[in-house]
C-alpha cells in the first residue's frame, strides 16, 4: 500500500547493497577464471589467450564492489553501537577463518594426490582465501572508519578522506601495472601506513564503554587479531607455494591497497585492544563516581520531576542502593497520624520488620544515629538473626525542618560490607533527600492553597470550548470520538475541518502537562489548526508552520505531539504527517490485517529553529471501503491495571481486530469497554482520547 512509501529509501539502499554483493561475487568468479587461465597457459609454455593484466583489473573491481558494499551496509544501520560493530567484524572474520580451515581440511584429506600438487588447484585455493581475506579486511575497514570518525573534527575528516581516496586511486596502478620506480612504490606504501598510524590514534569511543562492554570488546578484538594473523599467514604460505612454480598469478604482496589495508586494520585492532585493556582497571571507579553524580542529581531534581512525595522516597532508595552497591534497602516514614509507612527495595516488608524487631529486642542503640560510629559495626547483631540473608546494615535518619521524619537502612548479604566512604555517600544522599522532601511539601502546599481553585475554574472553561461538539461527516467515511480526562482538566485535543467539497482535515494532539497551562496550549493548537488547515497546505508544511507558531508560545520543556490528516474523497487518498504522536493503527479490508504505521516525526516545540523541517515528513496512502483508522493518545496504551501492567499496543491492536468490521461508534465502544475492564477502575491516570474513522 501507498502508506509504506516512507520506506522506499531504505528499500532502494537495500537493493543497491544486494546488487553490489552480486557484482562482487561475479567479479571474483571472473578473477578466478582469468587468473587460472593465465597461470595455466604460462605453466605449460602456452601464450595466454587473455591479457596478463586482466586478472589485476578483476581483482580491483572485486575490491571496489566490496568497498561500497560494506560502506553502505555499515552506514545504513544508524543504530549500531560500538560493540555491535566489533561483533560484525568478529563474525565476518569467523566465517572467513572457518571456510579457510575447511579448505585446509579438504587438502589434508586429499593428502599428496596429484590434485593437491597441481598448480591450478593451488591457485584456486589461494584465490578463495584471497577473497575471504579482502572481504574481512573491507568489513573491518568500514567498521574502523565509523569508530575513528566518532566525534570527528575537520582535520580528522580531511585526513580520512586523503587516506580513503588515496587507497582507491592506488587501484589504477595495480590494475594496469603502470611502471613506477621502486622508491616511489615504497613511498606511496609508506605514506598510507603513516596515515593509518595517525588515524589509529583516535580512540574516543573507548571512553563510552562500560565495564562489561570493555570485556566483550577485548575478547572480540583478540579474536579479530587472531583471524587477521591466521588469514595473513595462510595467504602468505599459498603465495610462496605458487610463486615457486610460476610468477604469473595475482600476487597480493605487490598490491598497495591490500597491503595498506592489512597494516591499517591490524594496527587499529592492536591499538584498540591495548587502549581498552589499560583503561579497564579504572572503569569501575569512573562508573561508580558517575553513578553517584547522576543519583545525587536525581534526588536534587526530584522536586521538579516527580508527582508525589512517595516518588522522592523511591528515588532515594534506588539511588542509595546503586551508589554503594547494596543488596536491598528500606525506608521508614512517620506520617502525620503517627503511623509508619514502610517503603522497600529488593526486600519484603516481612524481612524488614523482622530486622527492625530484632534490633529493638536486643536494645541496639546508634543504628539510626547519624553521628554514631556503631552504624558500621552491626554485622555481629545481624549474624544472630536466624533465617536472614543479610549480614551488614548501614542506616541514617532523614530530617525535615529539624524533625526526624524517617530512617533509611541499606543492607548487604556480606559481613562488614560498608566502608567509611559509603557511609559518607549515604549521609549526603539522606541530607539531600530531606531538603528535597521539605521543598516538595512547601511547593505542594503553596500550589494547593493559592492556585488550585482558580486554575481549575479557568481550565474547565477553556477546555470546554476546545473540543468540538460535532465532527465532520461524509458519505465516504464516519467518525466517532471519545475523550475522558484523568483530572478535571486534560491535555488531549482532537478536531476536524472541511477544506472544500472533497478535502477534510483531521487532527489529534496531546499537550504535555496538565491544568491551566495545558488548557491554554490546547487553545493555541486549536487556533493554529483552524488557521492553517483552511489554506490547504501539505501535512508536513502544516507541521512546520505550526511548530514555528508554537515556539513563541510554549515555554522550554513543553511540547505538543500531534498527527494531522487530509482526506481526499475524490482520489481516495489520505496525506498525513506525524509529530511525535502515537502511531496510527490501521485495519485494511483487503489484507484483513491490523497494523501500526511505521513513520517518523518530532513533537511540536521540541526543535525551536528552522531545522525542524528535517524532522518532519509527509506520507500518503490509499483507502478503500471497509478500512478502519484508529487514532488515540498515549493515555490509552499507558493505562495500567492493579498489577502495574500497561494496556499496551498489543492489547489495543487485539481489541480493534475483534470488531474491525463494525461501525466507528461500535469499535469505539468496544475499545473503551476493554480499556476500563483492564484497568479495573474509573479513576484513570492519564487522559483517554480516541478517534475512530470508518471508510464506507
């Protein structure tokens, strides 16, 4: 269908990649044929029917096809990380080595028969190994390029361009064996080796590997170096064997491109291995310090990012445990009603209460005294608690306005598991948590007492006028819409507008945030929609103009996700653009399948300059009678049940599949009924909004 048009570029690139692979295979076969022909003729003192330079040309065509094959294959996959690149190099080397070993096994099984000593057989084995070696080198070359150019600079790009184009230019010499003086040949080879050495010093990507990734990379690089040495040794032995019989064969030892590639790939592999190996001892320390900084920042910013005081408690538990490598933790909080709330992390309430009761029963003092040294000498007390898996405890009180509102306890399964540095870290976290909780309570109190009533009144009035009471209808389709707010005021918006007799525009949007701010942003979105939609512009242009208008209205950190459609009832086509909104769910009456559209787009307000045009795309597809289009906001898919499970995209798809042949209103009723049955309550966490379009 036409809505898969956005994928054409990917398909085009994939087709070119397959074509290059085919060309590479054909040129290798041509190399085998021409080289064997020339070698056989020369070995039998017969004048060759083919030019002696033709095998060199075939070899370079083979190299060129592989060069661009791996170039496209690596550059096409933008999500590859550093370890994935090493895995691909390792896998290519593994295949090449296994095939080469299989050939050696065949030679061994044939032993000293006439076939194994025949020069044609030897040359065939050599050419297979040569093809495997070049393929492996090209894969490594493309991968190393991506690693080297990570966080690239101008001089690095220029040096790489010189290195790459210089190597490609050297193919001309090797193709036709242009006579050069020996010193010039050595100079060119030396220049490429020096350029490869300079490029091999760029290892910025290593700093972004964690401890586990570095160990994986070391293993992959070690095996890669082994493959390189084995393949090089095998090909060297074969060339020596053939060269002793006849000099008329394609000898890679005189090929500037191949020799430079062998040196460069080997050097960069060894350099990478050594750099990672020498960085390995400090990795865990850096990761721990970075984790501490990130965790401290999370606690500091919790007042701005979290919706409840309990969220701050959970962040405190998670960050404290990860920072000191604890096995579990609990947090006791004294509520206003003199009742205690217990928050646990990787420990049950029962286990926590048993430890608390045990410490109290033995009258152990100083456990929650921040200035008492006894906090780090409690292994012997926990050891006397039968059935407990924990043997070390570190505990600190949390103060708000000088009042002890609770206690934080961290546990380890090993005795004497906490040191002095860990004590300081947890002390800092608990102090910052007390400040964050105090600020959170002050902010909550101020918001509730001074702004809540007025904000609610204004927001209700604004939102009531935003959502349409009547939706556009047409003989070609019917629309049903539903919207339910989690709070008194929601942030979801939908609307329709008839442009002319055969063009109808539809929009669905979700404003970040809630309350008065969200309501005002919804009103701005409604004004922009009614203003721009009447001008009959393309959906991607609509998004660009809408983004340009909204950047002056939205404060930083706020954004609006939206999807905009233009239905053409004359051509039976729909054009649309998606700006970070939930993917469209579509039922095709022809294929009888329900699928999600795969498209791209960034939310309005996320990119605040003219480059937004690069992040939004227009798509088009045809509809037929019986098709069904389901639009929704993230409140639908993110709705949770009592177990914390989300409704999700799969349940949404299954709900639509069950009633895909019914009317828009019936599909909507079935979907909302399933949603509330799944959540088990009418108290929703986020806004529920759907628009169902049935094509007649």
